[in-house]
C-alpha cells in the first residue's frame, strides 16, 4: 500500500514537471514573437529564453528538465527568429556560434540553479530528519520501562510513515519468555500477548528489524513489507531512529540492573549485619554452656547423666564452630577479612587444628603424616587452623568412629600441600563441582550427623584463595574423599 502510493505520487510529479517545461517554453516563444513584433532585437529574445531556462530549473527537480529546456530554447530560437524563418537551416554561419553560446549559457545556468535548489532541498531534508529524531529522542527520554519504550517507538514510527507499526519485545522472567505485541493505529496502541511458536510466522508478514542490546535480540520493530524497498535517505533516517530506540532500550536495561544490584547489595548488607549481630550475641552464652558442660562431664559419675551432658557439650561445640563460620562469612562478604602473614610451623598448625576438632567428636581417631623436617610457611595461622578444623569436621560428618581420618603435610616444589583424607561415604559425583559453593549442603552425610548451613567449605576456599593457594576435593579410589590445598612456601597474597 505504502509502495503503490509512493509510486503514484512519483508518476504525478514527473508528468507535472514535463508539463511545466513545455508550458514555459511555449510561453517564452509566444512572448518572444510579441516583443519582436514590437521591435526588440534578437539579443533581448536570447535573454528571455535564458530566463525561461532558469525558471524551469526553479520549478522542476533534477538537471534533465533544465537541459531539455536549454535545447528546446535553442531550437525554438533557430526556428522562429533566424533566417530562413520557420526552418532549422541557417544562412549566416555566425548564428552557429550564437546557438552554441546560448545553449552552453542555458545549460550552465540551469545546472547552477539545480545545484542550489538541491542544496536547499538537502538542507531542508536534514532539518526535517533532525526534527524527527529530536521528537523521537525526546519522547523516548520520558519513558520509564522497556514496555513503554516499545509502545512509544511504535507510535512515533506510525506517525512518521502513516501506517500501522508493530513492536514485539521479549520479556524474560525466571527463564520464561513472554512475547508481547504493541500495535499502533488511529485508535491508539494496545498490548497483546503472542505465543512464542507464532513469532516466526508473524515476523514473515512484515519488514522486521531486530533491536539488539549487548548482542542479544530483545525486540523486533515490524513495519509494512513495502518499506523494505526504501531509498538510501529513508533508510538512513530509519537506521538513526532504530539506533535511538536501541539506546533507550539499553538505558532501561542498565537502569533495571542497577536497581537490582542496589537492592541485592542492601539485602546482603542487612543479612550480614543481622548474622554478625546474632553471632556476637550467641558467642557469650555458648562459651558458658561449653565451659559448664565440660566441668560437669568431669564431676558427674552416673553414665546416664554423663551421656546427657556430653550431648550438650558436643552441640555447644558444633554451634560455636557454626558461629565462627558465620562471622568469617560476614568478614569475607564485606571485604574485611584481614590476612596477617607470619612464618608458622606446619606441624604446630596441624596439631592445634586436630586438638580443637577432636573436641567435637572425641571418639574419632585422627592420625597425621608429617615430614621429618620442620617446615615454616608464611600464613595467617589462625585462619589456616580454621580451614583445617572445617575440613576435619567435614570428614567426621561423613565417617563413623570406625573409619580413618588422616591429615597429611608434604612439600612439592615451592608448594606445601595439606590433605585431609578419610575412607567414609565420599562425595557424590554430581556434587564435586558445587562442593565449595556458598550455602551448598550435600545430603550424603551420616544419618546421625548434624546438617550445616553450607558455609564451612566455602569459607575454606575463600581463605586459601586469600593466601594465594587453591583447594580441591576428590573421591578416593578405595572409598572416602580427600580435601587438599596448597600454600606457597615463599608466601604471597592474591
């Protein structure tokens, strides 16, 4: 429809300009015959014909009409005003020079006039395009979400091309793609749902232009099929408009991401403050419970009472370790975890970790395999002890007292490897890649084991990474699992 309407308009314009050229030449000839009858010379007639060419160039588009008027003026002058009259023959050869000068002058003036007119038209077109882009940019600047950007874009394009414009955009929420269509017509625009399976068939009916944000298509502007054959000027304007729409879409996505990030940051800060406050408040009563239950264990005689107090003692140790992990987590998340490197003896760190971990489950036997020579490593001893306690406690949770837990230290090149190995239940293959993720809890523990919060191994990874090392988890060939990490013997933080 749009294409046929444009072709009809072009045909009418061509016919109109041909008629103007013919009428101006005929009128100039009649006027020249009149002034010759009055007594004017041929020079005056030549000037009138050149003026006719200028007027033709003024009211027509392109050089062709001006050149045609120039040739016609020369032929009319030769036919009506040179001897022999009413013939294209010339008695005086000097007229040939006059004809050539007249033709060249007419063509030159016609070309110059056409250039000036084209420059004026180009300037007017550029001004019009600038106004259109300004209006669209101003409208898009007032939008507040992606849906509104799509609606305003369809409305602006519809007003410009005087046709219906559809805008389909993809709204992804929780891995669910929703496709909406915004239609614009004389009654306004509306939002409708369209099924995902129908989108390809829908796009084939239109001249569909994708809008990409970060190399991802998030929107389609659907114009009438006729507009696909537009000229370069119209295409440039359309590309400029699409660029403004893309910028507006990207702005809304960035704004949405910033709001989400800000909300997430506030939520994490609130969570960290709450966890830190609760953990600090729990520390004091847990310390009292642990100390009191330990004293009762040494003073009680009856086995039933001892078993009851032992459960209290073990639970308090478990809760204390959990509180320590929560406090470490808040420090890591807030970037307040400070690593104070000092040379520490590896066997002393292992011994302290085993002594403290054994309080959690004294019935488990923990053995060591240490090198004969004393190894000093630059580390934050307190944090590495916490790592080993978490790894040993993790091994205890996945074993029974009859199983074996071994803590190994061995040098390798410029690295010192620490290993905590057991022959318990091991790690599920699907859990190996997630074992160090925050809040990940495996269900592969003993039935009587306590369920943690999934913080211990994640904190171990963060502490080892702060020391410039790496930590790994793997299943043993004969059963059980091994957690191993290394520290650089020369030291150095990441």
